[in-house]
């Protein structure tokens, strides 16, 4: 049986500034996100963590890219694009 799935936006820069913000630092993210619900989730997640997202722009026609990170109970990771 598969464990419950969890969806978390990430990427190296987003992960680092999210942690920095959570530790009390002031952080901002500048970039383009997709027009789909995953793009909105990415922006909302950063914002909820206290990251300034005012410089982010929504792409008019492209969806967000997705990479799956599969993590086993022993914390081994595999990635699928």
C-alpha cells in the first residue's frame, strides 16, 4: 500500500528562501510561474511562508513545470520528470 501523497512546491532557490524566511529573515522571489493551479500553489506557498512574491509574474499561456520527488521511508529520493 502506498503512503499518503503530499504536494510541496520546491526547487533549490525556493527551498532556501523559504527556510530563510521561516527563520526570521526577509526574503523575496522573482520569477515567472505557470498559469495553472500548480503555479498558483507555488506562489501561495511562498507567500504563506513570509516570502515577498510581488516581483513574480504569471505566464499567459504556459503551465508550471513538474518534477516528482519520490521519498522512501528510509529517506532515499528518486526523481521523475
